[in-house]
């Protein structure tokens, strides 16, 4: 499969390049040709597109909206808040190149890196930025203390100077692959100014804002990939706004929410924070009127604006998207198995207060989590296996199971590893896994070959992390994890067990897992994750997913129990 994916990637990139060369006018926005400007500026922003190139609005809809605004006299600026190039097969098979080509065609003006921009490796991402026709900015992404990109850019529009400051959450160090930020000796050479107080990030943002103002910027927008999740404190949008001054609007991503919030900055002045969700569920905007008034919000997909008001023929963008889809479709549609059950990452009953489904795979057992962990254990012929919930990305529906379905479950292209670890290391890993409960955590482990209980009443995790978000140790005393059994027997902390997992977790400190450091490596990055999942389904399960995976809540490997009275 690896060779066929490489060939498919080459074909897609060639088609994209050919389309761009044959388009005489490229994809120039109406902003370059409209003569009757109304003095208004419209900043359009996207966040967490995650390769959803034709999801909801899609890039065709985005281009139509931009052109419509330009035809009405607006001067438009288009920006992206990160996590654009990863999340679906088009990203996996081209390592993000197809999405960058589309963003070039749409004439994005500026972008920032999200945590998933690094998922194909540091070298790959930095090469992609060279092929981008727009600049990436970040005031805190650095190599050995030196910024990798400019901290901000200033755009002139309708006679006004507007600065865009970039900032990316330091959680990226563990939300992506830590090894990508390290040298060959395991030392971090890339970072995000991740001191545990948050002061380094606040200082970096403030310095960029002040410099932009000194350079003549009348407005300062922060493009943030920071979010609002508790696990990202002290680097959430609220932490940054509350500890800085001079920001007019904070356009935010990372947590996939659509919250529109006004809060006070360090001086008590109001700052708007706007988020537009993921995969084009909304397109964000910030309108600067002639009198300097700013109006910020989102255009939701559900608002019913798709009846031709914004859409018009977009031949270049449409052709690019169609070329990508055509190249992918034949391979991804190939049926490799069938399923008689629905395999899920979501809780089938519980909903978040917003009405959105809850990603159960990040805080409890699911049947799809069981399947993925079982596939790893079978491929590695190991005693036990673990799989981080954040690495399991999409449901498998009943019926035919295709290559596309499998790649959507495992889109990152991680590799199987097997280690010899102690029972104590497994115990510590499980404790680290549940540290964020009841909140979601991408590091929550789905397991195979073992069972355990979680003390649901213990309010605080005993785990300790360092400034990089990596596991350091566990405070002596009561733990949340109890009654761990391997092959039905109580775990022995001193005994050696073989453990299968992916390189992200076992070798590269993904989600902060340092607990396996020093363990003997028996198999080093030997098989692609989606290929071994296909092999497990087709060979071990004889091509049919069903028996043992019927219950969406799994087979009872992870049980929540109350504390003893």
C-alpha cells in the first residue's frame, strides 16, 4: 500500500500543477480588478479546515463569498488560523501539498501554523511553507530561541494598515509529535515559548503587538491557534487577552468551537474573540467600516446562504478540487471489508451543552478504540497494546469498509512499534492517560490485552508534568487507576510485558508520554497503522467486523467505579 500511496501522491500533485499552469488568469480575486471601492474592509478567516476542501462551504464557496464581497466594493483579506493540511486522505496522500496548492489558488494573504501542520514532520512542513504564496507568521514558534517566521505582517487596505500577529499553542509539542521538535539526541530545538506560567507567550504577543503599532498599524488582529480547552492553560485565548494590551480582535482556532466572546484585556478594554469551528462549518469575518468601527462574527453553513447569493462559477478552484477528488476516488473507494456494526468515536447518547456529539474515544472505551488497539496487538504479537484516542479520527459505518474509511480512522501515517516494558510503566501510562478526566484528552488510551478500573470519584490527578507538557512523575498516594489485569491476571509492577503501540506514543513522547523511556525496543516503526488495521480486519477477522465489537461502549476493558466508602 505504501508504494501505491506514493504514486497517487505524485499523480495528484502533477494534476494540480498542470491545472494551475493552464489557467491563464490563475485565480486572481476580484479585489485586484474592482474599481469602485466602498472604503470598507472585510477580513475573512478560516480555522481547522482539516482537509475539508469541499466540506460545507468548501474552498469553492469561500472563493465565491470573497469575490461577491469584492464585487460589492469591499477590499478583502483572507487569513487562516492553522490545521488546514491534515485530517482527510487528501492530506495523508499528499502530505498537505494539495491543500497548500488550493490555498495558493485562493490567494490567502497570511496563515499561521496549527499543531497539525507538523504532523508530516518538521522538514515537510517547512518545505510546504516555501511553496506557499502567502506568509506564515508566528511570534512564539522558534528554533533554539530564534523565531522561525516573522511575528507579524502588516497589510494595507483601503488606506488603513492592519497587523496580523500569529501565535500557536505550546500544547503543539505534545498534540503533534514531540520527536519532530527534537534533534537526534532527543533535545528540544523547536519550541513555542512554553514556560508553565504563560508569561513567555504573553510577552511574545505583547512585543509583536507593540512593534506592529510602532510600525504604524492602526489595527492589530491576533491569529491564534490557542482555543479554550482547560488542558491548554495557561495559553488559551483568554489567558493571552487577559495578560496583554493593544489587541483589537483575536481570531482563534484549535478547539473547533464557534464561540463569539468579548472580554477585557489587561487594561480593562474590550477585545473580541471569534472562532469559526472546523471543516467550514462557518467562515469567520471581521468588517472594518469607513469610520473605523469593527464588526466581527461568523457566517454559519446552516444560515441558508447557499442558494446562489454567494455561489457562482469558479472554474479554476472547481477544477482543482475535482482533480483531487478524481485522483483519490478510485483508490479510496476500493472495498477491503464489511462491517455488521457501527464503530464509533462518539458517545451515542450524550451530547455537549452546545448540542455537538461528545468524543467518547478521548475519555472512555469505545468499540472502535477496541478494534484499533486489537489490530496493534495482533500485528505486534504483543501481550498488550495501547492506542491514543486522539489518533482515532472517524467512525466506521455498517456495510462496506473501504481504503478511505481506514485512512480516515488512521490519517496520520503512524508506525507500529513494540517495546518490552515493566508493569509499573504500564501503570504510570494508564494514570497519565486519565489525568484530564472528566474532560477530553487526546492521550486517553484505548487498550487491548488488559482491563482496568478508573476511580470516578477521585477529583485530582496525581500526575506531574514539566513545562513542555511531558510526564515527569506521580505524587505518592491515591491513584485513579486500580485493578489492572493483563490476560486476566493482576498486573505485576516488576514483571516485563511486551507492549504494542504507535511510534507517536511509544517513541516520540506524543501526548506527553515519557513513561516508556529506557524500555527495550523490540520492533522499531515497522508497519503503517492503516495497513495493519486493514490486515487485521481482512485476515484475523476474515473481512467481517462484528462479533465482539457490537457494543459502542466497548467490551468492558475500561470501567468507571466509585471510591470505596
